[in-house]
């Protein structure tokens, strides 16, 4: 793929001397994005919520101790609910780029905790945008928007498709989306939305359906589990590979002018298809191990999400490379290895402040 700046006629520019701030850095996307930016020479700052349990596991490969001279990965305790700390942090760091990946991002959980989801996912974005304005920080901002915003609108969906959210999470993401548009138009801020369709990896949280499946496959193969219970097997999604999507976000911030873009593969598959491929990867028949539990169904279902990323291909030269079948194989193989390492004692947990 071509460099994002080269695609807009600016010439190839790496990130040496540039600074980025990532919210949600401990998550799947945040960890991959941090790795990408560090490889380009950025100094990367990340926001971490204080917890009594370890929550930086995904950063183990790039973590740098606070005492390390010249470190380029710096973590800060803060929260999207604390506007004052955000203003102070932005004033201190003065980042060239801000990536907002922080959210309560589980759709099913958002029905159980709608107000928290609205605060973290919706209002959190507005607080961050306002903190940028209030701190006088000259930066470029990107919001991790979601295909869930389209909800029941028939596929395929692109930048011109109307939103019809079907969950508190999706409603909060729509609020955040329009907040970004408003701050761009009213405040003159370089602020964009990356409307990302489902993107997965071995770092996906274990409560998300794809990782729930691949983790169960590894455990069933090892004789540690017999059944996997899921909700709607007919739900259809556009699934891609997470590292490619964070690169798309980076490319969007290298443009001359801000533009909202859809990032998607243009292929749609059902949860049932994911199960079939995942179990077949280890020589098992999914029908013998998968059961149904209505508790995992949503109050309002989203049947089909299929993205049209033709504009992203034209505007920033972005195109996904990892096919659906390869994505499933990557995730299953990783969970099988992880379980083997865990059982053999090769998996080492790192304690840190």
C-alpha cells in the first residue's frame, strides 16, 4: 500500500519528531496503533484508566519503564470522564495527532449499562474535543466510529448512508460522530471519523463473539471445554484484520484536508460461517459443539453490515489484504498457541505499576 501522504501529493513523511496521544491504548486497536506509530518514529502517549488489576497486557511487547532514558512510549493515568485532566494533559503533551479509541465498546453490554455507555462513548468524545479547544492544542483528531451506527439501514453502507442505530452503543457512537463533524465545522478543527466495520485479531477481547469462538475452539480441542453457547448465528458482518484498520486511521490524518471515511473489506459473512471455519481449523465439526443461548441475543438485532470502502481506496490508498478465511486461521492458531503456553507455564505475567 502506498504511503498516506504520498497519496495526497505531500511526499513520503515518517513520524520522526512527531507526537501522538491515544485514548484506549490498552485495547486491541490502541496496542496495534501504538506499535505502528512507534515504528514510524513517533513519540506515543497513551491514556490508561487506573485499575487494581493489570490492564496493559497488550502493550507488553513495547512497554518502556518510566526510568528508561529516551523512551518513546509514555502512559498517563486519566479518563474520558475527567475533562480537567484531559485539558491539562493536552496542554502538557501538545500532540500533533490525537486518536480517540476509548469507549465502552461492547454492544450487548450497552443494553445493560446504557448511561455509562453514553458517558464513556458519547460524552467522552465531546469532552476530548472540547479539551483540545480549551487547551489551545493545535492537533489533528480522529474518532474511531463504528459500522453499528448504520444499524438496520440495508447494506451496502458507505459515507452517504443514513444512520439507524439499534443499541445504546450505536446511539452513543452517532452522538460522537456528529460531535466530530460539528467541532470540525464550527471550530475549524482537523477532526475526522474513521467509520470502521468489524475488525478482529488475536488481541480481541474474549467477550466479543469472534474471540469467544476462537478461544473456545482451542479449549475444546484441548479437552478443557465441551460446549460453546452463542446468540444469533445468522448475523452477518464485514470482518477485517485490526492492524490494517489502524493503518487506515493513520493515513486519514496524513491528508491535506479532513474527510470522514469508511474502512471495510466489502465482504459479508455470518457468525455461523465463522464458527464453521474456526472449528474446521482444528479438525472439529462446529455443529457438535455450538449451542444457542438467548441471553446473548440483542434487544434490537442488527442483521447485516457490509461496508463500501471505495472512497478510502481512492482518497488514501487503503485496501485490506487479509482475507476472511486467513483472519479466522490467524485467530484460532493464536489461541491454540496461547493455551499451550499457558498450560506449559511458558506464559509469564508481568506485574508493573
